[in-house]
């Protein structure tokens, strides 16, 4: 009988939770607090096609329910400490500083910050560059760093505030015109999406015209008679510098040298007809490129 009572007592002791475990078992998950994000982009500059980076500056507004924001401020938590730009590539060369104190926004309290930095855009596709649409993003995610003395730190839920967001007209970049923007919810945060359309004539002058001038000189080279093979081969390296000149010139010069006097005027006319066809085909290709670029205006 004694052994049976002792076994029953031990079983009851095992079923009793240790101090604190019961509280953990019944503890509710941290409440989600909506943190609204508004972005006003004032300038976009220094776009690098090679690195897929660009510079941007503007205003960031963060707002939360008044009771929660007052609790954060009382604990010494600045709202900007709770978020970060996900695609910021040079944190040491960026800036985020407050340009206002707490602002009463109805039943919410917010604060404005000025930001500037260099950002990376992974959505850029060079398939139709420089005439295709250029997408740029500003990605913001939650990065809470509540002090340990703040009881019950909440779980942040970032929400886009499109009504207080916008893009200044000066965000037009050299060769690109802003076509639209939107502030949307993204995985883990909020994303400002900027879309730029190329200015067709500007892109044509910047990228195609220098190449066209060089190629015109190249296309005029076959106007030299085929007998001037050394002069013909000297022009392309001078014009193109480090670019490889046309294999057609080498082929014509080698053929003319191999045939020698036996080719006569007939061989020279045959080579010149071939070069004329090449000139016409190249000019037709350039005309199509100019027409397509003009249509992208």
C-alpha cells in the first residue's frame, strides 16, 4: 500500500509544470503592430548600367498607432531603427536623418526622415537596352531592434501608405522619362517601384550615333580601289582603335593579292560589287535601327 501511494505521488509531481513553464505554455504570441511606410522620392541620379545601381534621395514617413508609438518613444526607440532598406548597397555612403519631431496624424503618430543613398535593382533586364523599360525599386523591410527593457516587443507588419507617397518630376534621368510608380506590399516589407521609359532620340544620339559615325568611315573604305590593299587595311584599325575590323576587308585584300595580275580589271570589279552589296546591307540595317528607335520616343 505504501509503495502504491509513493508511486502515485511521484506521478503527480511529474505532471506539475516547473515554475515559469506554465506561463510560457499559456503566453500569447506578440501582437502585430501595423507600421505604415510612405516614400516621397525627390531625385534619382547616377544610374550605372554596368553595376545595376542608382542613387536616390527623398523623404521617408513612418507612422504607427499613437499608443504604441508613445510607448516606443518613451523607451528611447526611434521608429527608423525598426526598418532598413533591403537593396541599399553602400550603407557607409548613405544617410537617414530625422527632419521632424513626432507628428500627430489622426489616431497615429509618425515621423519624417530624409534619406539618400545608392541602391541596387535586380529587375533590370538588358535584353532591349538602351531602348527598353528601366525598372528601379526601393525595398524596405522590418528590422526591429527593441531594447531589452521594453516589455512585450511587438511584431511589426509593414504597410504601404500610397496616399502620402509620391515621386517628384525631377526624377527624370538623362535619356529616361518617368512613366509611372507604385508603392506595394512585398515579401517581408514594402516596395516602391519606379518605371522609366527611354527617350528614343536621346538614346539614339548617345549610343547609336557615335557607332554610326565610326561605321560610316568604315563603309567608305571600300570606295578605295581594290589595288590599294595596304591603305584599305590601315584605315579600320585607325578608326576603330581596339575594335576588330571587318573580315571582308581582309578577304578582299588576300584574294586580290593571291590572284595578282591574273585577276585584272574583272577581279577588281567583282570585289567592288561585293563591297557595294555590303555597304547597302549595312545602310539598310542602320535605317531599320533608326526607325525603331524613333518609334520608341
